[in-house]
C-alpha cells in the first residue's frame, strides 16, 4: 500500500494533552462538526490508501459504544451518547475506497482491571468487537507503551506489568487471525510488520524486510521491549519477513493542539519523508489528527493535498515506457524472464539471469532524449529481497556515467537525483547479489518543483 494515514483522536483532543491520565470526563468528547467523509476525502486527496484510527488510546476512552466499559462515546455529549466514531469513519472509508485499520492501546489508564488477568480478557473482547462489527480491517496496530501511572478506577497509582508475558500476545494474535485473517498485525515485534524504531518517519538507507527482534536485554522481545534502532535497517539474514512501517505525525504532537496549527509539516517535508520511507522499501504511516470540530485543520489539509498532488504529478507517467531493453543475459534464454518485464507495470513479472551470473546489467534505449530526476526500482518481493548493491548510469558523450548507487531495493526503491538529467540511454548494474536478481521495474520519473 506504501502510504496510509493515522488518526489520533480522543479526549486528549479536548484537554490539550498527548497522553490522558484516564480520569477524564467522557462528556468532554464533543466534536462540534464531526464529518467522517470530509476527513477521509482529505486523506484520499493526500494519496493515502488506508486509515488507522486510535479506537482507544492509553487513557482508555473508547470511540465506539463498547460493552466492556462505561468510559466511551456512550457517556459523551457527542450525538447525545448515540454516536460511533469507528462506524462513521469505516463507512466513509469504504465509500471512498480507503482501507480501514484499528489501533487499540494495550495500556488502559482508566480501568481498575489493568494489571490483572481480567483486563487481558477485557482487551481481547474489545478487539473482538472491533474486528467483528465494522467490516474488513487491513491492519491491527499494537502500541509499545504499557504500564505506569494511571487513574485505574480511582486507585491513582503506578502499575507495572511484565511486557513479555502479561498480555499473552500469541493468544491475542491468534484471535486476530481467526476474526480478520487478511489483517496484518503491527507492533515492535510484528508478527507481520514492524515498527521502524523511530517516530521520525524514516527507514534506514539500507532497509531489509527480514528481521529478528531482540529484547532490550538481548533476550525475549515484546512490544515496548526491543532494541528499537535495529528496526531501521532490519537484519540481512533475519528469519522473519517483517517489513518496516514508518510512523510520523504531520505536526510536532500526535494529537491536535491549537498551539501547533502553524507548525504543520510542509509539502516538501512530507515528500522528503516519503522518499525516506516508501522510497526505502518501507511503508509511510502519516498521522493527521482531527481538531475539536472533528475535522482536519485547514493547514493540515492544504499541506496534505499538495503532497498528494506532487505524488500524482511525479508518478503518473513512466518516462521509460516504450524504450528498447537490452541485457547481457536472460535466465535460461527464456523470454518470460526478459528485460521488457521492467516496463510492463506488473510488480511480479521480472528480469532475471542464470545463477552463475554474479554482476548482470540491463540498459534502456529511449525513443527520444528524456529528462528525469527520480528513478524507481522494484524487486519481485514474492521471491524475497535479493540485491545488496546496485548502480544506475546514464549515457553521456559516448560513455556511461554513474548517477546513483545504493544497497537494498525491496518492494520500492526511489532514487531522487540532485538535479535532473537528460539522456537517451540508462543502465542498471547489479554490483552485489548472492543469487540471481528478480527486478520487476526500472522506471524514470520527473518530480515537479515543490512550491
């Protein structure tokens, strides 16, 4: 999917906090002009293909009328206690073609049950409600923040849990699998996709989809208990296929704060993050928090729309289409592995070579001089990540001149050139690959100036 959005929205929106303590009055939640269709429309204009909602943050307030607690929209002023944020956003997303995902904080600072086995049962029941009452879910998001000071039904104390054992994560994930088998599960330790290890929205320059999470102490890992920095690069010989997800907010904070209305990331900053996340084989999860009206702020919407316009303008036309493709070798001399697969727009057809060819190359002879400043490479990830190093060259004055080089490719590698180049021929050289490559795209694109 490459790009999708986060919506951080709860009582914190009305208390001007990042983390609620759990003692907030549900009546505080009263968005005056909540419009799910406007929110989803703005996200779609920004190029987002899905949306993940904080159905419950650490404060324990539930944005749907759950049967598990009174601390929910049923006790709010909004819609006279008859509203359901989850349902309205789900329906709007479905109507406008976006996928819907759920964030359910494992930590709950409101309930007196937290820290006991009864809370784990409550948490799983909340998951069950979300995964059975609202249609298809594409992602289930588990935060790593758990345990600490909280209201806890009036106890107002500090409760610590063993992050590795308390939640019974394997059993919880089995529940998700049984209810939404097509949903991917996110956490610091996957099991499907991993946290990149920072909240800056940036993957490592080299980023492997394979990963074996390790606990902070070198032992058993768990959400909230990993060597986070290793998530930026993954592990070249990791045993699990667990691609990185890069989460970042369009504002300094995760929830809307009026003092941050003038501190929204610019379209240029968002584009830079896109190249450093999606463009490094990860996915880009951009948080855009609704305000107290229940709308996205105008500044956020404007920046998001321009970001989407830039993406569409850049990638609407592959300037390499129509080129003649030449290579030093084709696997088994079989045309089905030929270089034209690089230009057919199919992520799973690919150019490949015989096993004995260590450093193959492929070139495109363009129909006319082409000016570009972005190169996109893709591997057929159904066959894994294979390439460890590559170089891109252009033909200039009768010789090949290197314009870029890199390491990992994965599902998407974007190379943004310092300045646009014009040429009639482009060459990709695979300079290190332990097995035959499986390259599905060599694309050339022109990003317009960012205004």
